[in-house]
């Protein structure tokens, strides 16, 4: 099986000594679900909130930490490409703003076979334009009721973009051979999953900030693992 590169989203710092370190938090949890796979953790500075980072965002010409992280995600793609060149052909699992890193890398022809996106924070039109020209097979898990993405959309450039939406809330909105959308909080998709032995969920009714439910609801990983081994459809 191809190696899998894991990419986290917003508010992480690989050098942190607290919960913002992805290697001791989110990657550790993902690895438990991928114990039979060759996994590579890809950590990047995505601006955890602090007064120091807010001041740094301002000094770098950004109104807030999210807009700075958005810009850093595009630039991070060049470093990811270097890792992929060393690894060779690979698969990717990316969450939230990490999907922007992954998509920018595939735009530059990174050798990615399959990419699984969870609550992706990239605009749908941008993703569709990249995917249309890419040989990568994209599987996009989105959640219409993702309140975190609904809020983040107001802070991502451009401000209040009424003509577009995030792939993590709506998918790409067009049909492409290399792209599949799965609305995890849709009864129809959940029934599709049930008929295939999956217990899919994307929205926690008891939590507003459940932006990570696509990966913290552990039964979803049955589908993700099958996609990576080409058993899922």
C-alpha cells in the first residue's frame, strides 16, 4: 500500500509543548485508526491563537490569524511537494485548512494517488479548477452544518465571498470524474453507507464546534480505510 501523508488544519504548531502540537494530539489519534498503513505526519505552523501570533499576523499584513494561516497554507504546499518527492507516490488525508495545502501541492503536480479531505477549508471553485487538471482521485467528506467553517468563511480572503463556499460545507458543486463528494450529515449518504456496512456521521447534535467530527466519529474511518485500499466506492 502507498504511504499516507497526514495534514492537519488551522491552529497548530509543531514546536508547541501543549495541545497545539499536532504530533501529540491529532496525528496520534489518526495513527490509531491507520495502524496497518505506512503513515507520515506532516506538521506545519498554522497559527494557534495567542497575542504574540496575533501581533505577528498584523506585522505580516493580515487582519487576523486565520487570514495569515490561509496565506501560509498556500506557501506550505512547496514544502509538502519536497516531502512527496522524497516519499514517492503517496496518498493524503487532510483536515480543514490542510486541504488547501494539499490542493495547492496537487496543482503543482505532486505525485498524489488518492486524497481524502475532511471538512475542507478551500473554496469550491478553486478546488474544482485544480481537480479538473489533476490525476489525483479526490474523496471529499463535507458537512453542511459545519458552523466552524461557516464562521471561518467570513475571515478567509476574500471577505464575505457570497459567490463561493468551502468544499467542507458544500462539496465542489460540479461533476468531475476524479472527485467524489460525501455529505456526512446527509440522511441519504448515511443510508448509502449503511447499505455498505458503514456507520457514517458528520455532525454532533450536542456540539456547535464539532468541526472535527468527521474524524472523531471513529466508525467513519471504516470508509476512509476502504478508500485507501480501493475497497470503498
